[in-house]
């Protein structure tokens, strides 16, 4: 059953699903261990690429120069091994001399022409590195693993060999990237050396080779404008020279994490002579709270007792004692 989506939408969906699947696979591989360090770095390099496989012309494919740049994330698994995920924008393609071409300008004729195909991919390698130089440690290391390549752009052009690329007679032959396989599968093998001490701490020089298992062009597009209608039983083969820098908590050559920097010792304070008296502050006495105020409604009456207006009755006067007579 044919998919109802247009071709360009199917290609974009396949690219994004492949990217999400690859990132999920890398996350699962890293989650199996709990290493102490996480290293993030930048990488750039030079590519020498060609088509590897059955050639559609009488002469072999020639190498074409390109650039690569991107980033990486590494997690150490042990003292001498690590897993590494990279995202690289990489230029690939070929260069073929003795290409027969009739230019649009009828007054210009050239018998020595050069055909070039510049193909741009987003490479997603998942690598396992082993050796003393793995994951920020000093020394040699080797790396290997699978790689996915998402096709981004395509440009095929021809120019006179004597003029070089970008000359006044250069002509573009094709720019439709849909002729490329949208998602290619391949592998990466390489070796390198990393510096972990000195002025070049974190730098790495690496030599790699990446090859495609899938083809470059789709079956409906033949072999591009180099051999229209020809066989396309070939894939990308790239020799890469790369430099990278790691940022993060690196480790010592023996595999142990670097200790935290110790603060400088405090300078001793010279003694003071004569010694100063020690004054201990005494707490101030707390003031007493004021007496509570009486409520006038509940205050007892202070009026004097009333005097009786009538004299005491006769029988009620107390007896008067007789005066005392001295003997």
C-alpha cells in the first residue's frame, strides 16, 4: 500500500524518527552505567571522501575534500573505556576529471573538465572507545561503532579543470537532495591520542574512516548526473582527520578523578603585646513590667463610714475605769 504522504514529508519524518531512535538508543546504553564524569566537547576536521563500490565510469572515483564540524558527549564506563555520541555536519562527495560536458555558452569550449558532487549530511555516530586516552584521559585510544547519516543538501557542478571551483565558467548540474537516500547506515573505525595535561589539556587528534552500508542515490535516480541511468551500487567512503576539545571534569592518567583544589593555607596572625583585656558583655537587666491598672468598675469603694447623728444610748456607753490613785 502506497503511503498517502508526499515524498518530501516522508523523507523528513523518516529523518526525525531515525534521530529520535538513535538518541534513545544512546541514552539507554549510557544509562546502564553510572560513571562519575560527563564530558562535552567541540569537534571539527577535514574530510577526504569518494564513492566506494562499483564505478559507473571507466576511471575510478577520485577523492574530494570537505569539512566536518559539530559536538560530542562522552561518558566513561571504566578507567579505560567510554561511550561517545557525536553530532557532526559533514561534507562528502567525489571529484572526477576528464568529464565530457558542453557548456551553455556556445563560444566557450573546454576539453578538460572536472565534475564534483558536494553532498552534505548530518552524521550521528555512536562509538565505544577503549584505551588509556578514553574519555578525557591522556594516551592512545581506538574507537568503533555504528553511524546514521541524514541527507541535508546536494550540489553537483562542472567547471574547467584549469579554472578550478568557483570560476566564471562553472555550471551547476543538480541540487535536488531528494535523489539521495534520506537516511543512510554505516560504521566508523578510528584511533587517536588525547592530551590531558599541559597547555593542550582536553585536546585530541584523531584519524577515522567511515563507510556507508547503504547506497548514495536512490534507485529511481540512477547514479546522479555523473552517469544518468547508470548503476548506483556504491556508497560514501570518508577518511577523516579531526581535532576535538573536551570541557568538563577530566581524570588523571591512572583513571581516578582529579581531586578538588585545596584552598591556600591561611596566614598566621601575629600576637598582640601587651595582651588586650577580654571584655565579656553582660546582659542588661530587663525592666519590670508596670503594675496592672485597676478597672474603675471593679475598684472597691473608699468612702468613710457614716457618722451617727444620735448619741449612743445610756446603757450602751462602756464603763469608765476609776482613776488610779498612787499609794
